[in-house]
C-alpha cells in the first residue's frame, strides 16, 4: 500500500527539485527540502484521500482513490498560491482555504478565499474571494462572486450535502465576525449569527447550530458568549477582566446537553470543564499537573471531544473517561507504535477507518490508515522519507529550577553517536515569545545543528505556553529581565550537568529568539562564545512606532501590557548595550519583514560596528519574517553553520 500511494503521487512530486547527492559534511538540502506532504485527510466514506503537496513556488492538492491508489485529480492555483487548510464538506467535495506568499512574512498569508472542487476534479469554484474570473490564478476555476470579505470554514455540516458553515469578516483591523451558511456549489450565503465581540471565533453544536462566540477587542480582554440556539440572544458567560481568567469552548457532548470548555486556572495548567447547559453546573473532566491540554481529541466520525493531547514533555494523551472505547483505541495504537506519539487526524463518518499520524523526536512523521474493526494498519506515506530515524539525534526532555525557584522545562538535543558529555552547545531560545513553546518532535533546526556536532538547548522560559496562565503571564514586561534570566540559568544548568563545554557555547535565535541571543551576549559577556540573531527586534522602543503590531488597537494594548511602555524599553534594548558585547555576532534579516523591520538589524549592525564588535550580516531583500525560498534558506543556513563552525568547531555544510 505504501508503494502504491507513492507511485500515485509521482506526478505531483515531480514538480519538486530533487537535490544532488552531497559531498561529505552536512547534507543541508535534506533539512531545507520541504515535507512530502503538509496534510492528509480521509473522505467521509473512506473512498478518497486528499493531500496537500508542497511544490517549488506553490502548493498542490492531490485526491487519491483508496481502492486502486490512483490519483483522481490534482489542483494547483499558480505561483505563490498555497492552501492553508482544507476539509471534506461532503462525501465527494473538498473546500480549501487559500493563502498567498506576499513576501512580507516567511510563510504564505491567508487571503480569506475559499475554493471548492469535487473528488473527480469537476465543478471547481471560487466560492468566496476578491479575485474575478480570469484574474490572478491562472487556472480554469470559475468565480461565482467577488467579495470584500475573508472567509474561514467553521463546520462542514456533513449531514447537509449542500451547505457548510463559515465565518466571514470585513477587511479591517479588529473586525466583527459573522457566521454564514454557505452553498458549497454556488457560493451564496445566508447569515446565521453575528458575533457580539471583535475577532470572534464560533463553535457549533452537533446539529451545526452556532452556540458560542469568543474573542477579544482592542483591550485584548477575552470574553465568552453563549446562546441557546438560532435567533436567541447572546449571554456573556465569562469576562476575563472580571474573572481573572480566559475560557473557550472545545465542543459538545453527543446529545448537546453538555458543552466542554477549556478554563484557565489561577495557578497551574488549564483544565477542561463540562458545562451543563440546563443547570449551569460545571465539573472538571480533565486536569493535568504539569501541562495544558494542547490538542483536543474527538471520537472517530464525530466532533465530540473525548480527551486531549498534552505536549509539555513527551506527548501523552488523557481522556474524560479512561475506560471509554476511545481511550482504549488510543492505548492500543500507542502500544503498537511504541516510542511514538499518535494522533487521529481524520476518520470516516461511521468511525470504522481512521487516518492517524505518528511521530517522534527522531521521526518527522508517518501516516497510516487503521481499520478499527479488523484491527489492521496500513502505511500510507512518510513526511520526509529521506531521513533515517535511527541516524537522527535524540531529544531529551529536561527540567530545572530558575534562580527564583520557578520550575522550567525544555529539551536537549544530542548529536547522534555522542556520549552527551562536554559538547559544544547552541542555546536556542524560541520566538514569539508569549504562548509559544518548544515540543518533543522532530525539530528541523535542532537536528541540523546536532548533525554539525552541537548539543542544542531549548528552554521554555516563563512567558511560554503549555504551562498555564500564571506561567505565561509571568513573562509580561520581562523582555531582558526574568525571561532572559531563565535562558541564562538553563545555560549554566547544562554546564553544571556536564553536557556543555563551558568554553564552547553560542546563543542563537530568530524573532524574539534573536533578541534573546543579543541580550544574552550583552548581559552575560563571559558565558557565550558567539551570538547569532535572525529577523530579530533589537530596539524595543521602535516596536511602538514601526512594524505591523502597533497598527491595530489590540496590538497597541499588547505592546504596552506585555512588552512595556516605550520610554522604559531603551534599558533592555541590545542596540543600546552594544558596548557590553565582547563576542562575534552574526545577524540576518529580510527586507520585507513587517513584524521585525530590517531597520532593527541595521541599527544593531551599526551599534556593534561602532563598539568594535566583529559582526557579519546576511540580508535577503525579497524575504520577510523568515526565509521561504529554498535557495535563500540554503544560503542562510550555510552562512550560519560556517559562523558557528569558526567559533565552536562544528561541521559546516557539504558545499564548504
């Protein structure tokens, strides 16, 4: 079966350039090369798979018949056009959410357009979107209507072969949102609900009726509203400013009498709570001592929540009812794929066949179809079949205490074949920073660095996600403060554990991670041997005046409440601390970056040069907040690895 599906998709994969065999050294192409697939979903009848396929300058969709493993149809929309997501909205029809590469960001951005096509390739329609027929896509897809709204699928309404439910919003900053019934063949829409809050997301019950809306306005205060049914008034269930916590819905029980909510706690991780619609009574159904519920698990063939996947260490699942058939199914799959995380991505409407993904720290991921009656699994495809998991680096979960006693969690990736002792190390703080967190998975950048001979340390400093509200809010206004202390404390922990060679440690990161790298170099000049910052922000007062964050009312509030008042931020800006830096620095940036405008990097470069600090730079004029083009990514990592190699002694790329 594995062979059959790979042959069936050969026509799509032929558009991807296959790199030549590399000379001895790091095979950088293996790490730069895109995944074979982005997403795969099983149709409601199990007759087809739909899969998104990354191509050189766009993304394609392939639909494959399960019975004979032959391609039924394929779709491409043209250069720089991608599919952000897709769903089966009936037994035969797929709706796709479109994104486009504009150059401003590292990844394609949502356009708010929805396309649809049948599994046999017929009846291709632009259902909602700004483009008129014959403009922009270079395809034969017909356009039903030009629209000045962005639309996103809420509920496919699989019981209704004609309609799906979508959210629509005008192109405006912090807009109000509508829920509308969409004819998936003509594009006609009828309003189903209007949200009482800006930037809203809707949740439906199991009959497709909109029951919840949650969002936040200019003040970034989260509010949750409920209504009893179509036409009923919205009732405020939770106001973060009054309760001190946020809540959001995750679904309904099969009989629609109980709603399940994720509820933040005053301390510790969030919980999932059962909310009795009739009585208003709340009962905790899932709580964990260390991590937030990261991904909701559903009963196959339904949208009924039954448990959650936790990602704060090695992935693990937990269920509302540990003795349920859903829990037993996951336990049997986890036993069969020992050492791997397991997640059911989609299923047939009767729940008999499920499509599941498995992954680990050394394996980028495999897809299988599993028959829950026959108890048989068949391999479909691997995300990156060119990697041999046995040859990849181990990623160990670690925990440590910060200087103020706060428990921190993170990961150490160790070069394959090493003894894990006295290694050159790269400290890699993540971007974001708030709500983002590193997880136990195949981390491409860490694996690349490990292949060069480096241990890689990643710590989920305060402000990171997955540990609850209090942990995340502990990072507010702590840029250059306690968040930076956490990175420093983790580095010293790695030295004390004997993992890192104290004389061979560099700090490197992107976006906020780039800021943390330069702040680490300024605050701890004796701890690091070199520093590298990519698409970073280095002059914090400038964030209040330049970039895309402050353009929205909610963005202005975010800058003030989470980063700090403009007048106070100069003291924690690397551009104004360059005279404290004593180590070589490598900087890189994209010319069209709107999140961290290139001027941040140019200011940092000038400050370092004026202070007599050795600085190397790489600028990519056509890129944004990261590097989407393969050639640019290859050049960037070639230069980064060469820089690290000169100062830590690790391998460079095969081309060097």
